[in-house]
C-alpha cells in the first residue's frame, strides 16, 4: 500500500494561506495608517483654524465689557459670554499677577498667578513697546488632546489692562477625533471581514476541489480504483477540466487494471494447469525407496526450468538398471518449462529403446539443438547404477555433483564432461565411472542453490553447500535437503532461479 502524506509546512494550502494572511495584514495596516494620517492632518489644520477663529471671536465679544474686581452684573455677562463657547474655567488677573476673579470660584488657590503666566501676559500687553505686529493674544495649542491655553488682554471698567487666562477644548474637534477612531475601527473590521470572505471564496473555488482531487488520488494509490472526484462542474474552469480529466483517467485505469487482472488470472490459471502438467512428467519415488532419496523441488514461479527423472529397467537374469537425471533449462518460467517438457518426452522415448546413457544424452542434445534451433539450451547430469559397486556419470555442462562417503568423510566432485545440451548437434559426451559402497551419498543440485545471492552481496556457493551436507551427512537424506533449504532461506537476499536438490544413497 502506498501512502502519501504532505507535511503541513509543505502544503500549498498552508503556504498560500500564510502568504495571504501576511499580505492581508499589511494591506489592513497600510490603509489604516493612510486613513489615520490623512484625517489627522485635516484635524490638526482644522484645529488650528478653529482655535484662531475662536480666539478672535472671543476677543471681539469681550472687548466692550467693563469688568471690575467684584462679581457684578458685568462679570455675569462676561461669564455667560464665555459659556457660549463652552468655557467655564478661567482666571482674570491684572498685570502684576494679582487675581481679580476665578471661575469656578473655589479654584482660587493663591492671590497671584504664576510667574510664567505673568511673563506671558507682558508679551501680549497692549502697553508693551515693540513690534507693530505684536500678537493681540496668546494661543498655546496642544495637538495631543486638542486643548487650548488662551491668554487675552482686555480693558477693565477703569481702563486698566487686565488679562483673561483660560484652558478649553474645541468640542467639535474632539468629537471628530472620536469619529475618526470609530471610522478606523470600522475600516479595520471591514478589512478583516473582506479578506476572510475572499479567503473563504478562494478556498471554496480552489482548495476544496484540490483537496477532493488529493483525497481521490490517495484512494486510488491505496487500491480503490472506483474513486472519483465529485463536485458541481458548472464553473468550467481549469480545475473543473482537471477534475473531468482525473475522472476519465481513473475510469481508464480501472478498465485497464480490471482487464490486466482478468488476463493475469487467466494466465495464472493456465500456469497452474501448466504446473500440474509439468508435475505429471516428474517420477513417482515408490520404485526407488531403497535409494532413500531426499528431494527438494522449488520452482521460482508456477512452472519450473528444472527437471529430474528416474528410470528403472529390469534387464533380466537379476540385472537391474537404475538411472537418475537432473537438468536445468536456460531462462525461467514458461519458456524454460517447455524445454523441460521436450527433454522429458525425448528421454522417456529414447530410454525405452536404448539404456546406453551416452546415446541417450547425445540424442537429447541433438534434439534440443535441432528443434529449438539453438534458441535454448540446458545443462544436465546422468547418474547410472547398473552394476554392483559401480556408478557412472555423464555431465553435460551441469554444476558438479559430488559424492560423500560417510565412513571416511571423503568427498568427490564430478566435473563436466561436455558442454550444455543444445549447443550443437555433433557434440559427443563421455562417461566417467567410480566405485561406490553402500551408504555413499550422491548429491545432485541446480545452480539455483549455489548461485543464490546473499544479503552481504556474495553467492551461497558450492563450498558452503558441500560443507553443510558434510556436517549433516549422518542424518537422513530428507533432513539434509531440509537443512540446506532452511539455511538458504535464512541468508538469501532473493531467489532468482529455481531450486532443486537430490540426495541419493547407495543401497545395501
């Protein structure tokens, strides 16, 4: 099963979402600052203008009111006039700093004003000599909270110059400032809402469909070939086209896979039949019990390129003929299996006519060369037991069989006596003969045993195989092949060929 999981930080959805969030934040901050700066500049200019205008208006309104150091009718008119401009906190003092009146009255803390205020009053006094352009009043504007410190010279009833000092704010400016804060807040909220709505629309338009495509793809990789994407394909955009293409591709894949699966099932069924047919050519061990044959036959696939055959003939007068044949066809699978069938049928036909192993193997080599036109070949070894105390071998390019005498631990390897079968039609093979004793064991095997690759990169090898057999030579032949196979299973990396072993014991 193939599983694919995208890391969150690698997700396109995450990257675009993060980038869009940062862009939206910068966008909101930028426009908020622009609005606030622009409106603030307008407010400041308006504040300066209204302050000057208010100061001139107050100056004109208060100039003709004759005040006295007492709270009389003139003072009430003076106070009401200031009240019209939302001024209810002020001090009236004379040039030396002596306070005449305060409003509210309980604000009076001392008989004189501060030195700083006295100095400032001298700057605006009409009695001061100086520039013709001397200011008629003093305005200190506080742009932080839009308040004004106002100092104005006026004439008392006696003609004496007195001063009005007040601190006030311009209500319209403060109200406008509050509105500005509210507008900025609305702008921020609208910016957030707008970007959220846009993000949702983008997600629904793009990432929801991308997510459906991803989920359907994962289901297909996990084996669900019926997985399809489903949404309303009304946009007819690139993602809709991609979704339709994916569904078409998925349907095509499902059809092809189902067809391949069907064909594969048919092939497997045919291979199973081929395996059963091939096994029909393998001999039954019942007639050969006295040889205590240990056998391992493990095809790499359903059918095998390895072949073993047993032959027995009663030649009369108490003389018996036993022969054992092991071959390994080139290649694997069906082609190699067909070669083994040809060899089995040819051998069975020739052995009925002639028991001479040289004639049999020469004829077999010629048949493979002529009928298969040198496209295939096979190695093979013939073992003949037709005389007491003697054994004969014909080895046609096969892996060297070996004999072990348990009593002396002596091991004998039988080398090849000719090239593989099918290499030509004029090749002659020779026969080698050895003396044997009851209990001697002959080991036949194919290259699938010794050429199996191991986990360390090396091959299993003949030395390891023969040493394992030697170490367990006292055990039964069946146990020997089982131990050899268990050792192969333990250390192999993978099987790349059919594996066949025969252990034959010379009877009493």
